[in-house]
C-alpha cells in the first residue's frame, strides 16, 4: 500500500512546476541578488507570477517579485528591494497564476551578509 501511495505522489509531482531553488539547503541573502530555479512539463501554464512569502499565513508579508515569467526559462535572478530582504526563516517562493498556487518552494532561510 505504501509503495502505491509513493508512486502516486511521485507521478503527481512530475506533472507540474517544481521549484528546485531556493530550498532548505540553498537559501538567500538579504542583499541578493538571489536565484530561483525550477523544472516544468509541457502542459504547465506558459507564464506565471513569482511571490515571496516571508511569513506563512500573513498576507501582508507576500511580495510580488516578478510577473509574466516565462516558464520555459527554468531560472531567474531577483534583486531585493532597497534596504534588502528581512533576514529570517520559513520563507517560501510561490508560483501563482489566476489566484492559484502552481508551485511552492521548500521553506528556506534569508541570512544577513
């Protein structure tokens, strides 16, 4: 039963955008620039918006980093706002389109440099 569930989870994860970085190993720095990397399949939407969610559940902590991102690029470099990003843990990058989340990164740290 476990192997069937694992197979279904793997199959579902292979059918959509997957954010490969940042992650819990490769976080960001407050002064940037920082990179976002991802994989996709041909059936994924061609473009999306990238949102940084600094504190889960607090809508005021969400910052749009880029709009109209071409999904076929596979990576993007983003620069922080003036003054830099706030250092902290539990940050996530979301790919959104039409009000829905297409992909969400693993939680990552933003560290001062």
